[in-house]
């Protein structure tokens, strides 16, 4: 059955199905999820185990090692990275790429079982372990609430109310807070007073705990009733504790006589957030899987407006990140680019093919794009950067099939055929070759569609869009295009005689050769000359190819480009061990300076750790009191390149003791610290020495910035030297000394105070005047049960020793690993790495130690490795498909000999524009090969058709070249010009350059080199 004949004869069915496809596509567009960037699964979970009081080394040896052994039993495991720090073990467990978001929940359950089984092996005081499996969740809305005259407690009441209300909004998955400062009840005892009265702290602690416990007095039967008994005495306010009656040595006194009970905030706090210098509390709101972040954002805005009456006057809302707004801007920008690309393609068609043909192909193109959305929505593809960019990339290829069919109809009309017969004949001849060429073009993108790593998942919608749209373009080319051609295309002369009505072709003197023009005669002459001097032609092409290979060595290399988001980060690192209050003070000072800079609109300061993951490509820094991060909003993204060096210089001048640098956000998988030299070994001193040597090399390079190590500096430790004999004589052990020291400064948690739905820790500590000076350490009093009195600490301690210890120990796959980071101050990370790698690799490594390169070098290698693993399979399938199309080996050989030559245009394009060859450029090269093969297939098929009519080999080659010149050139022109909008998109520009320049070269290769190779392979004279 001829598909075109069926579509033409059943015109009504074809048009109705087309209308239904357009309607379905329009509905699909409205229902598609909207995202700024595509989702990819973060295959990480955290295993967090507290071990209060333990050093980093003790945590590593006693907790981290046990947890690593337990987790390593999982067959799905890819990598374990552990971080041991004072009092805390954190494992980052990464699963293999082959597991996706549908299989991970079951894997996380197994991880929990392994972790729970290991709890019995932990030392006393360690655990319980917590498994955090939502580490990769993205909070598309990150807002803060602040008010000049409001305390954290008052702001918390507001955020708690909003959390309850906003959780009910459509598409909201969960809401987490950031920067909350937990309230606490502090019992500050006068050290001298309790020593004078002989009051043991343990007795005070016991009395305090008993006053806030829930006690069950049971019930009693009274007649027919069963009445609850509930004694009084429970404290319901913090002030009640001051009246607590204590008894010591037959003396009664109140707690207020030996100290005071006050309400405050846990000090020091773990993390905080400032918005334009004002204390704030943040709320992060995530979208349900498959939800629409745009509709969720609009619904949240509407609900917040309704709740304004419940928000106290003076409490304001600040926006750190509102993905719905960013998505709207991004999608509108891409839609504009798509419309521009469609307009460019239609204009090109109108110019080269005439009004009727151009409008017809433009209409088919529009229907194909809209119809593709119908299928894509049902496949779960969202409207985001990659999928919309893929539509623009596919745009030129979408018209290829329609151009071949319309051009065939026009040629048939010029030869005197009827429109119906011309349409039926061209589809009959070209339907299968076009289908084969389309499938091969799709296969060129299939490697990225099947790649299992995060980069492949990030770019997967590229393959999905290309596959659906190209297949649909073939369907419309062989069904709708012939029908519209018969309805609107007219021949040069009206030939409606009886012969044409009967379906017979006109063979009279009115028939003429459409390729008998000056332009085509010149082309035939050029092609004939190239074939005559075929070896000279081949030598010239080979010389150009060798030059292109040589020139490609000078092309810059990269992974993914930085984001064009009108926001950037500034990391601030103070010396390890810095108090968080000092970090906050420095962050405020820096923030004040940054806000005065031109173009800056808002600054959000994250103190103590990175923020909630408000972008999928944002990796928050772990908790560290010496760390702060500024998120700087600017008026326009173009100002970022100017502001980052300005801020870097400002920090260097005004904060000489700190390390601070600005960074752009990433557009794809990747992170800060693009150049990473990892040293692996057992001894921390040796590892630090190796890392310091690498750091010195990096700092000596003017192109490097943000040089640091992940172990940071060693931190100061004061160690009371216990006299064991004396302590034993006094009945005082190490824990009692540690508890006394803790109560004297940071405070000891002794219980929980219940107030409504709040559970506030009760902390016993010394008054402020005693805590302010480290000299108070020598005045600490410790209760001795043996002596029944307070003993000065100096009776059981010989002195105090100051030493330094590793506060952070990192291990990778159970081996100690220290990483030295840096980022490029200018240029690409690959260029910087090329300068640093030889020098760092010259560092002499002791036996048992090794150097591993991570960062962008490793990320890019893994992404390309995953891609390259599947490329041979699909190249093999493409070759097999080509062989199946022609049922021989020589014609596929002719086609595939031309594929490597596409590097000529790619190399020239990247060098002339200065664009790097990154991951997206690699995808562009793969797609380019598919386009080249597709055009070559159409040309070879036409040669076979000419030979089938009885033409000689040389004439068949020349006639086929002339007949396919316009379709191939048109396809190349529409593809190249349609991609012009992508030249202004940071993410796609390298891919667009690769395809456009490569395609221009590929067109020449198709129309000149393919015929020459054909003549050589078939020995055509």
C-alpha cells in the first residue's frame, strides 16, 4: 500500500487526524511540567552518627569504620565517602548509575537495615545513626521571613503557621526550615554560692528534671465514675523554676538563691541566615515528583496573599530563589527562540522554494512541533532547558523529509505530471530511504538517551524530543505533506487534460528538464571535474582533514558551561575552629560591602553551612562554624562577570585572614573546586604535607583561585592533664571532670522543658562573666562524693596542655583521602589543569600513597566514558541500518567514509568562535554525523533510482547530484539558520557552533565528496 495514495484518497480522515494531533499537542503543552533545568537523580544518601565528645580520629576509628564495613556489604554500592569530625560521623553513600529513582527507595530501605544491624557494634555513647535519603530533594521555592523588631521565637511562630498552611497547597511535597535558632532554658549557677552551700549539681539536675516530667497517677473509681488523678507541682513557665525548693545538709533554699533560670537560644547555634543584613528564618518548599513548579509557585503566591492578615505587621518576605519565576522567564525566552527559529526556517523556505512551497513546509513543520508535544507530555517529558533546546536543534531536521517530498512533487509538476501522481511517486521512491535515514539520525542521539549516569539523565530529554519529533516528521512527510501538496502546489502550466485526469503522465513537448539551468550546469561541471581528478580531490580533502585534526588540538576543552542565572555565590572560609559568632560578624561586614556594589539588589548570607538545595546543580556545603556563603542577586546576569572579580579583590583587601571567592552556578552536573588533586594514604601528617605541596603549586599559578584543602587547618585543643591518683582518691572520674568543664562554658544538657508543642532543652552552665574568659578554667569546682564537697579542678589536674588536632578526616572507599581544590580565575578548568598537572605529578609520593585527579576532570571523564560505552553499539546499529537500506557493502562504505570529515567544519567553527569542546559539543558532533549520513543516504538512493531508469553510472551520479542539491542545501540552510537563536544561549552555544559549522562543511562533503568516493568505489569512468 502506498501511504501517500491512502492519505490523499482519504483526505477527510487525514485532515481530521491532523486537527486532532494539533489539538492534543496544544493540550499537552498546557499540561506539561515546567522546570528550569531537567531533573536528574542524585544517587546519594547520608548516614549520620553522633559520637559526642570524641575526637575526629576516635570517630573515624570507632564509628566511621564500623559504618563503612556495614554499608560496603551492599551490592548496589558505587562509592563511600566519609567525613569524620569531632563528635560526628557522616557517610555519603553513592549507588551505581544503573539504579534510578524508581529503584532507589528499595535500596535506601536496605541501607537502613544494614545501618541498624551495625548499631550493636558502636561504642557506648555513639549513635543512633540516621539515614537521610532525601538529600537530593530540590526546594524550588526558598524564601525567608524577617522583621526588624521581631525575635527568632516570634519569627518561628510565623514560619510554623505558614508551614502548616502551605503544606496544603497543590503540588507541595514538603517544607523544611533553615536558620531556625532553637530556644533553650538555661540554668546559670553561681559557682562560689553552690560550693559554699555544698550543693551537688546532680541533686539540682534531678530536681529540675522531676518538675517537668509527665507523671501518671492513674484513676480511681468513684461511684459509677472512673476519675483521673493528677497531682499538681508541674512547672508550666520558665519563671517557676526560679522558685524550685532545694535541700542540702538540712538547709532549704530556692534555686534563685544560687543562680537563675532564663530563656534564651542555644549557643552556639549550628546555622543561620541573614537577608540584606537582617536576621531571618528560611522556608524551603519542594514540588511533588512530576508536579508543575510554575503552578505550585502561583498557588503559593495566592495562598500567601490570603494569609497576609495572619502575618504580623512588619514581618517581611524575602526571596532567595523562586524557581517558578525563573522557569517562566526561561521558558518564555526559549519559546521566543523557538518561534524565531521557526520564522527563520520559513523565511528560508519562502526564499528558496517559493511562497506556496515555503508556507506548505512551514505549516507541516508547525504541526509536527505541536504534535510532538502530545506524545512528549505522555512520556513525562517536562518543558525545561534541554527539551526546549532540543526542539530548536531538531527544527532544521524536521523539515528535511518534507523538503524532499515537496521538492519531488515540484520536479514532477515541472516534468508535466499531475500533483497526485507526483506526490504518490516521490513518496513511493523515498519513503523507506527517508525512514531509514531518520532512524539513523535518531540513533546518533541514542547514546545519551541510554546513558545511566547523572549527565546522561540530565540530557535524556534531548534524545526523547529528537526521537519523537523526527519520527513524527517522517509520518507527516509521507501523509500530510503529499495531501497538502496536491491541494496547493501548481505546475508551471495547467495540464488538466484527460490524460492527467486518468492518472497518466504527460510525455509531450511540454515536458522539460528542471535542472537544465545555468546554476545546475555549473554544479554538474564542477562535480564532473572533481570526479575526473578524483585522486587530487581526495588528496586535497585529506590535507584539509589533517589540518583540522591538528587544529582541533588547540580547541579549548570543558565540561558544562556556567549558568546565566542573575545570582551567584561567594564562599567565605575563616580559619578552622572559628566561633560561629565571629563567622557571622565577618559575613555581615562583607555583606554590607557587597550590597553597596553597583548592580547588586539583594544578598542572602548563609552562616555555618550551605543552604537548602534550591537548585538541582547546587551542592550545599556541610556544617562548619568557620564557613559562610553569600547568595548575591543582581539586576542582570551580564553583571556577574564584572562583580565576581570585584568581590574577590574586596575580600583580599579587607579580609586578609580569610579565604573568599565568588562563583557562578553550574548549568549541568558539576561543582566548585573544578581542579582537584586527591592524595590517598594512611598517615595524616604525610597526606597534609603532600596536599600543602600541591597547594603551593596551585597558589603560584596566577590563573588559579580559591585554593584550599577539604581537611582544612588543624584546630587548637586545650587538654586538662588529669592526675589519676588524686582523682581516684577524690572519687572523681574523667566524665565528671568533662561534665564540670562543659557546664563551665558551653553548658550541659540536663533535660527537656515542655511548653505546648515545643520541647526546649534545659542546659546548665556558668554565668556569662565566668564563661567569657578561658582563665575561668582554673577556677572550676567539681563535686566529690567522697569528700562531700566541691573540689577545685586544680586538685585533680596538673595543668593544661595546648595541642592541635585534625578536626576533619575524609575517607574515600575506606582510605584516607585529602583533596586540594582550586578553580580557574580565568579560562577553562581544563586549561588550568593542563598547567598544574605536570608539576603536581612531579611531587614525590612515599610508598603506599597515590595521586588521583578528581573534579571536572573526573566528572567529564565519567560522563564521556558512560557515553562512549554505548556509542559503539549505536554506531554498529547505524552501520547495520545503512547496509539494510542498500543491501550491499560498498554504498554504506561510501557514506561512512565521509563521517569523520565532519571534523573539518567542527574544528574551524570552534576555533573561530573560541567555544570549548565540552559535553554538549560532543553531543552536537554525534548529531552532526546523523545529519551527514541522512543526506548521503538520500543522494545514494537517488543514484540507484537513476541507474534503475537505465542511465549510465557517470550520468546517474551527475543527475542525482543536481536533483538532490536543492533538498540537501535547503535542509542544511534551515538547520543552520534555525540554530542561530542558540548562539545566544550559554548552555547550547558550543553545540550550535559544532552543528552549524559542521553542517555547512557536511553539505559540501555530501554533494562533492560522496559522489567522488562513489566513483572511486565503483570505478566509474
